[in-house]
């Protein structure tokens, strides 16, 4: 008896740590294989075959790429600020991995009579934390580009920071709309509100309640992760690589890797905010088996996330890059007014339907 | 001006409609196009395993032929080197000693015969110039090397094997007129190859 209590207390302390390790491993693993899937997907969209030599169908390609990255010579330019030069990719990678902490990856799981949430930290300001950490991410790029002491790197970093700051406004306003709808900043609560799939004659997922918010958020997420059509910070045709021009070896790998981790996390955030997170249709029919619900829930969260990762790639290989003025026009003249109008319209609708006093 | 073909279209810069200004329908259309390519047949050829079909008269790596007795046909006359527009061929002649009749067909032979495959443009003028039916281009591809020196091919790489079943088939390189001409018994070595035998890569795409 005492043993089981000790075990449960033990588990209560260790479970978040195990979860943190798991989230780390999953985000890194998914990011590694995103590079492979991206190349394969790009090749298929262009009627090619893609990497096919390392292992069957080339599935060992990320491993080969990783080994290559580590074995490459590490060059730190003499004229660079060495401390900041190393700090840049470290911040980029760190912020990319930190965001996974507040995302609920599944419903509560029951181990030995004790309930554990599949979330590292269920803080009550999870959404705020997400936005905060994501905006630190721009420092990684800015510092890296500036410390390189190279005009192209600096141009790329400037583009990156101005782009990310511009699109963060529209993103923030669309998140405010979402927070108005759900009335909470706690990510687990947002997921719980979208329970199931259908209730009271309408879908429970936020996407069906306010698709425009999702569209704005999605476009801003593309811009925040520096993906095409918003990949101006690293457009190799104009800037010889952008902010990571001077980087080599694993530091370059960290920058590229951070982009894929960001992509994974922002896909997870999108499925959490708008597509019900871990919720799936007919989950109430299984309510007698909470652990089964937890497993299927975590799987459905992962499937939704990977679907969005695929959409990110799909967009990258379809749409050409924006010109810089078009990018700024879209951000400031279209997305921000649109998201503001959306915010006001949502507020009026909520007031008219009596949801707020 | 009067249009002669009726194919030209007058470009009109018209105001975009609301749907066009949104760009989203166009984006969706583009994404459908790329998605449709996901299921299309891939054009890539997995080269070392599968080879692109080549013409039967393909001009690839050269061969120095032997006659029906296995003696080298080349007599180091130098006509190929003179004909070569790329100056790729060099050779050194030597006199045949007594007892070497089985090795060299004529009294003079090429002690050294080198073709620089980096200079060679594979035009086939050397085989046209050769009066002894000694040099021919084949459908073999010159392999890649790491050093430039390795592309200078000597007799070790150019002369075909002595064994009759290991000889290089050059039949399809010959036109029908040449084949008819070579039916002459004087050129009996030409019976060693079968003009109808197919050459080229085994697997097509």
C-alpha cells in the first residue's frame, strides 16, 4: 500500500519530465523526417523520385544528412561576434523546442488509478506563453544575421524580423478572436471546449465556428515559420541564403532544423486551436475506456498536426515567393484590417447572441 | 494591322474581379494542379539500374578490332589521328618482329595507341578514316574517373579481347551498304559479328 503511494507520488513528479523528454523526442524526430518527407513530396509534385539511395526508398536520408552536417568543417568568421554568432542558432532551436511544452498532446491518461495529463505544463496562460516564446524566435534569426557581419545575412535578418513583427500583429488579433470565443488562455481548456465533433446542432471545433480566424492564423503561421510564400529571409536567389549565409556545419543545421520544428509546433497549435486538438468524432462512445480515448486522441492530434505539416509543404511547392512590398501590403493593409474586422464582428455576434453581457 | 493567322490575342488589362483579388481561388487551383502531379508517372530514370535506350548507331567508347585470327588490325598509319578534329588520338608505330605474326596483322603495328577521352568529341571520323577496319565506335559509355590522366585510354582499354565470344559487337554501327561491301571474303573478319544482333542496354525505361 505504502509502496503504491510512493510509486504514484514518484510518478506524479516524474511524469511531466518524461512527457517533456517525449515531446522533445517527437518534435525532433518529426522535424528530422519532415526534411525527408519534404524532399520526397517536392519530388513527387515535380514528377521526380526524390532521395532514394540511403536505405529502402531513401528512409535513412535524414540520418545521412545529419552525419554530413556534423562532419562538416565548422567555420566562424573572424569578423563576427563569436558569442552572438553561437547564441543565434541556440536561441532559434531553444524557442522552437520550448513551444511544445504547453500543447496538450492528448486527453488525460489513467496509470494505476492516477490521472496524468499528456501535457508538460498545464499553465493557465498557455496561449500567452506560446505567443511570447514564438516572438523570442525572431531574436535567434536577428542575432545570427547581425553577428555574422555580412550584409546579405543582415538583410535577411532585417527582412525576417520586420516580416515576423508585421505578421505577429495579425496573428495576435486572430488569437484574441479565438480567446474571445473560448474565454480562456489555458490550452487544455481550449481543447476540452472542442470536445467531440458535433454538439447542439453544430460542429464543436473552432474552425467551423470562425473559419476566417483560422485563415488569418494560417497565413500568419506560414509567415512566422518563414515558409514559402513568405520565405524572404532565406531566399537563396536574392540573398545567398539570407540570415544563415555565414553559418556552416551543425549551426546551420540548427537553423534549418528549427524551421522544421517550428513548422511542426505551429501545425500542432493550429490543430489545437481550430481543429479540436486531441478530440475526435464519437469519442463519447468510448468513454468507458479512458486510456483508449487517450491513445486515439493523441494519435488524432498527431495525424492532424502531420496533415498541416503536409499542407505547409504542399503550399511551398505550389506558390511562388512574394515580392517584399506585396508581403508588407498583405500584412499591414489586408490581414490586420481583416483580423480587426473579424474581431469586431465576432464581438458583435457574441453580444447579440447573449454570450457576453 | 490585319492579322494573318487569327491566332493572336489582344491583351486587355482589365480590372480584377473580387474573387480574383482574393487570390484564394487561384491558390486553390494551383494547389490542385500540384496535387494532381503527385499521382502522375515519374520521369526519373534510376540510372545505374535502368538505362535510357540508346540509338543503335550510338557513338561511344572506341574499340580496336582484331582480325579472325586474333591479330590486331591497326597498322599505325596515323590516318585516324589526322582525321581527328579534336586531336585526341596519338600513337607510336613499331616494326613487327619474327614470330609476332599472330599478334599483329601487318608488318607495322601501334606500340602505343592513346585516345584522350576528354578531348574526343565522338564524331566517328576516325572509324571513317581507318583503311584497315581497325577502329570503331561502340555503344559503350566512357565511365567517369577521378583523375584527368585516367581518361587517356591506352591499348589496354581500347583493344578488344582475343577470345571470339568476348569480342565487341560493332554490327549495328554499319550501314547496309557497308555491310554488303564487307561481305567480300577479303574482309572475312567481319563475319565475326552479326549485323542483326541487337545491342544496347538490357532494360529500357
